[in-house]
């Protein structure tokens, strides 16, 4: 039975590390022992779980299907052991998180620093990525997202919210007529944060209802930092979360437009896999969520810099 547990632990570590040697070192195994464990697991399951090359190792389709159940099984075993030993009082181990790039740098990194300072037995491994990440497939304890959480099996815990602003530089607005309503955006260059293509729908609140306005422009990027830089440079009108534009708004490099049509604040959520029937979420994740709510639930108001009529 101990070998079967070691097989699962090795497989999950292998999926996270991508090569056998680092996964073996993480578990304190020698290369030969690790190879035997992987071979034994594949033999017992009757299928190949990983493709081996000289430099790396990737999961097969069967391996990808097996990964999530293996992760859940290990998580449930760890939590059951912790519950029996009464170790839920103190967060420990490594908390693996993923978050949007700028939000992670501005907000999550300071939270992580505060968390590890308060809990010496805890470490945090933070990955910043502006694309949606599946925490189960990626081997993360949780992912942070801005906006309405997608439907699925993950648990979503709201930890705060952020305004979504429509913004432009004073230089751009000096060359054009500032929009008075969302329909005026048809005559403007809109900076498109890449989604479904060269056009995207921005939501506005009009007459008490949320309505979508399709916008387009000649500048498209998959990075909000690039959209922000282009807006500051005067390339057009952008739509970004407030926390990304706060510094530029405070310095006067950007101003808000169409503020009276702004949509409701977007939720900030922590998404994580269900811990299992009757089991609490891991103490390390609970500590992070509690701290995040305490620090982010009451965000500072955005500096009111709005475009004046011209």
C-alpha cells in the first residue's frame, strides 16, 4: 500500500514538474526508484500515463484524465491525516496560487508576504498568468479571477471587487470629441484586450439595465499591461479594472470617460477544488482566504479624474 501511495505522489509531482528528476528530488527518491514507481503505476493501470523524451516528459491523454482524481485523492488523504493529528490549527506546506499578472503583483504578492511572515511553516508558490487557469490541471491549490466565475465544479469564494473603468489619455481626448454615451464609441479607436477576435463587447449600465456595446479598434493585445501602455500613449479608449489604472489616473496620464454608465464592480474570487465530502479546506488555503478578505473586501475609492466636456 505504501508503494501505491508513493506512485500517486510521484505521478502528481511529475505532472507539476515536467521531468522525472525534479519530481523524484521533491519526494526524496532516487532516479531508479522513481522510474520503477512510475512503471509499476502504469502496469497496474494497464496504460501509458506519460511520454518520455531525452529532456522532458509529458502526460498522455490517459495521464491527463488520471491527474485530477490522483490530486484529489492525495489532497483528501492529507486532510484526513491533518484532521486526525489535530494539525488544522497551523497552516503549513506549500500554497500554490495563480493570479492575473498585474493583480497578482499589486495585491497577491503582498498578501503572500504577510502570510508567510505569520506562518513560519508555510511557503507560497505564486504563478502570474493573464489567461484563465484550471487549478486542478495545473496543480494549484487555488486560482484568483476577476469577473463572474464560470460555471463548473470549482468552489468560488468572493474576496472583494473592483470597478471596471473606461479610460483614455487627455492627449487622445484633445484630438477627438469625448464620448458622451456608449453609442459614441463607434466613432473612436477602442483598445481591444484580445478575446474572441478583433471586436469585443463592453458592458454599460443604461436606464437601470446592463447592455453590451460591441467595440473595435486597430490596436489589439493579449496583455492588460500593453493595453494600459497604449492608452497612456494616446492610442485610444481602453476598458480595464481600476487597480490596473490607479497610478495613471492619480498622475493625470489617464482620465475616466462614460463614468455615469459604468457597470457594477466586478467580483474578485478565489476558485479552488472541493476538498471532499465532510472535509474542510486546507488550513493554508483558509488562512490565505481569510487574509485576502480582510485586506481586499473594502478597496480604496478610485481617484475621480473624469474627462471634462470639450
